[in-house]
């Protein structure tokens, strides 16, 4: 059985795979250009997903399973993979700890006005009049509360916050006080002091959040997007900020990345920009490879109830 990687895997994790699966032939590469030759004989591919196209998939005639060591699969040739009957799994869930910590971190940074702390220290200014608020008693609405949203809500509860959720079905989720369907979105947005979007990018979520949703929020609301940039109509968000429909936006993802250096967001005091790194952590690859190991044991035993199986018709 041949396993090929186009993702650069840490040396210690490569050694673990060799040790735990001595009968498997692993071919480790750092890019798809390196991996292409071996991919022709591969049964399994480990990839970040963004290096695949239809031509590569069609050339990998033996390929039966793709392990994507990230959560998003929207940049993959989904139709070709579906036609070739290739199983896809991903690393969904491994991002919940760093992304939840990021979310609470930027909320505290914003409501405690920490940028002013830094500026005052640099200027040697002793100013006890800095405006600050607190999280306790506030309401957080989470759009798309899956594994990541559940962890965000759990931490929010530790800060004595109320939590509302919005998903496709209205089905309850851990640590969410009240859940709403997408069609009921405006009500939980109106109640929110903080809105956190963790939506994946699909045909159903593309530009789902528009001027209508921003106008429905409190003028004091803080909007955070750690899902996908394409789920928000960026021009509408810019207008909402300029018109005071919301008070602040924390953006880790954008319609096009990297964000153009001339985009107005960069110069706006009411916007916090980070370069799509809310999921980054030293534990990223170990957690992803742990999921792969669990599924590889199932694969070897002829089982197909994989952890994090991806429905290629839905794209998640």
C-alpha cells in the first residue's frame, strides 16, 4: 500500500508513521511538483488540498483516499474526485482550540481597548481614562456553530456570556443557549453584542452575510469572521462600518487573499485585520496526523466509517 504526501510533514511525525505502520510504503514530499511521479502509484494522498486539480486526480489512477490536513476543501476539484469515487477525509475539529482562543483573545483586545494601552506605553502616557467594557452578561451569536463554534461558546460561557447559534437545521449544539435556523437569522443578530461567523464556503453560504444582516445588528456590535471570506459581501461590510451599522469588525479571512495593500480596511480604526492565521498552532500537524492514523487503521482493516468523512456533494 502506497501513501504519498504533497504536504510537508514534520520529521518527528514522519518517523512515527514509519514506526507505527512498517508495512506501508510512505513517500514524503514537500510539494505537488515533487509528489507527482509517486502519485501515479499512490493508494492514499495526504495534502493540504489547494495543490490539486482535475488533471492530477485523473492521472492518479490507483488513488482511493485523500486525507486533507485542513478543514476546507472548496479549492479541490470536487466533481472530478466524486466521479473517480475517491474517499475524502479532512482535519475538521483540530482548529477548535486555537480558533476559539483567537476569538476570545481579539474580543478582549477590542473591548479592553488594548491598542490604546500599547500606544500610551510607547508615548510614556499615564492615562486612567481609557474606555473599557467587559464580556460578562453580553450576548454572542455564532453563525455556523460546529466543532469550532462549540468551543468558542464553551469559552464564552466561562466569561458568563449568553450564547445564541444559527445553523441550517436549527438543531441544538453544545454550549449554545438558543439555536435558530438560517431563515431566522435576523432575530439572534439583533440580540448580539458579538457576532462570530464560522461558516464554510459552499454554494449555500456564498455571500450569505450582506447589508441586510449588518443593518440588523446593534450599532455597538462587533463582527468577527474566522470562517471564509467569501461568505460575506465585503463591500456591504465596508459600507456598514462607514455608516455605523456596527462598531467594529475583526477579520481573519477575506474574499481575496492576501488582502490588497490598498484596501480601505487597512486604514480603518474600526477594523482589526489578521492574515488568515487564527487556526495556526504548534499542535496543528500532530492533531491532523492523529486523525489520519485513526483512519489508516480503519482502512487497513477494511472499515470505511472514517473520522471526518467529507460529503463531496455538499463540500463538507
